[in-house]
């Protein structure tokens, strides 16, 4: 945010572009003038000056580039400006007031190379508050109109506009936070409408298998008659007054614990069912063993009765003879 001490007027994209074009023309003329003897030497028979020594660049190309960069570095460092900038009354300053050669060298070489990638770094001058390109941001530099300052009224207007912008941003952020808080409160209210939290969805374990599905043992007997509920739901079933958490905790450990408990219960039911079947089979076997014995006993009793009746008839016959 600009303050009253920051009364500079920053140069925009188009005026800086015009100044750079003027400087490029001047620098090109100077470098071409200085390397012209090298071209003459090459024409005189010094062919090594025209051979590629760095990719596709010759010695003459490299010297021309160094002269072009030196134009911007030296003039900017010693005069805070270049001939092209002076035409439009522009100068380069730093935000913190420091000024050193390495910083300017970095700005005019690597900084301009990065800004020149698809010219995105130069287009940033249009949208930034202090009209800075990437090379300005890297080196904390700005380009201003030399000797031009904002009036007191203009500074006050800028401060008021900045305060309005900041207040609007804070209000938008507050509305966003309130909306999020209201949504969270509504979600919690829907979950806690009855004062206690019940299981609204089956708990799944780490493999995605539903752990609350009723489990059946080996004899087809259902081991679980209701889905397994979480700790709060179980306590509520026991009559305890449990305040539900805003969000149900369903992690892998809880799911595994529930699954282990279900497996233990299923094992116990298997054992009980097996014992019941064995008892039924034992009782049936006992009954089957008792039935032949009773049949034999009845048969023996019938034979005895027949024998007595026969003896009685023989006695009666003897009496009649007598």
C-alpha cells in the first residue's frame, strides 16, 4: 500500500517500451561501430573471427552482445538512467534505497532474460501496483518519472482508494468465513437433531468391506441381528446421555476392532450351535437305543403271559378229567 512518503509516479508499460526501443537503437549503433574493425579484420583474412566458438555464436557476435549489455549496465549504474529513459524523464530507483553494481548487473542480464521469456515478465508491468516487471521484482527496482511527485490531494485519493479496496477484500473474506461456519453448523445440527448420534452409515474397514453387515455362522444361524453402531450409538442404546460429536469418527482401527468383535461373536455362535447339534444327536441316539430294548421287554412279557395262559388251560383240563 502506498503511503504519504511514497509520492513517486511510476512509469507504465508503454512509456517504458518506447524508452527501451530508443535505447536498443542507440546501443545497436554503438556496438556495431565498435565491432566494425573486427569485421574489417575478418575480411582481411582473419577467418577465426567468423568461426562458431559457442553454439552458433562467433567471436564478433559475443563481443557485440557484451557491448550491448554494457550499455545498459554502466549507464543505469552510474546515472540511474539511459539516453532512452532520459527522453521520457525516467529513472531507475530501488525500493530500499540501496544501490550496488551486482544488483544492476543481475537486473540487466538474467532479469531481462527471464522477463523476455514469452514477454510475460514485461507484461507484468501492466498489472502490478508499482508497475514492475520480473526483472524489477527480482532486484527490488522501480522505474519512476524523475522529479514528478504526487500532490497531497492525489496521495489522499490513492490512500482512500487503497483503504476501500482493502476493506472490500476483508469484507469478502469475512463473508466467505461466515458462509463456511454456517454450513458447518447446519451439518452439525442435522447430525445432532435428536441430541444423540446414531450410526447413519455402515462402517467400512480398510479393504472397503462392510463391517456392519449381519454375520452368519456355519449352520446358517444369524449371529448379528442389527448393524453394529459406533460407541456413541451403543451408549445411547444403554440409556446413557451421550452428546454426539460434530463429526463421526470412523477410522481403520475402529473398523478392524468392530470386525474382530464380530468374528469372535460368530465363533462363539458356531461353538454353541455345534454343541446344540451334538446334544440333539446324542438325545436321538439314546432314544433310538432305548426303543429296541423296550420292544424286547414287551415281547418277553407277551411270551410270559402266553405261557401262563397255556398253563392255566392245562390245569383246567386236568381238573375236568379228575
